[in-house]
C-alpha cells in the first residue's frame, strides 16, 4: 500500500502527467526496438520453404514498424527538448501552445503503440503456430 501523496500545486499537476507519459513512452519505444530486433532475428532463422512468403511479409512489416518507431523516437526527442521550454513559460498562451503540442504528440504516440501491440499479437499467434 502506498502512503499518502503530498499535495501538489494545481499548476504542477498537468506537468506531472506529461512527465509520467514521457517516461512511459521512452521505455516503450526502447523496448519496441529490442523486441522488433528479436522477432526479426527469430523469423530470419526459420528456413521453412512452405512459409517463406509469409515470413517475408512479417519481416517487411517488422522493418516498416522499425522505421515508424524511429520517426516516433525523433518526434519524441524534439518534443522532449521543447518541453524544457514549457517549464519556463510564464503566461497562459505559452502553456497552451505546449499543452496543444503535447496533446498532438500523445495521439500520435498512443496510436503507434496501439498498432504495434496489435501487430505483436498477430505475430506471436503466427509464431505459435510454427
């Protein structure tokens, strides 16, 4: 059981949520690269000539997801750098600009993670049948 959390000023609460999301995205993006590399190596090790076309399709999909994940990571790094500027905002217009940028990136990141999880389930089902 966790103890009682300290009370934070209202203006700190959105920033704490952003930081929590950013920490999670960073971990998930790096984990994705490890998993995709593993799955690619695993599929490449199969030599079943009856399923070579299917294996190649999965390898192509893995490469595509890796490229998309590289783009997401670049966007994440840009956003992380911009977030430093948000910490120095002193007016509502500035904060609104950063919160809108965060919201847009969050949609992109969460969609990518969702697509990856869905494909990962498909890939694992395929690997299970081999």
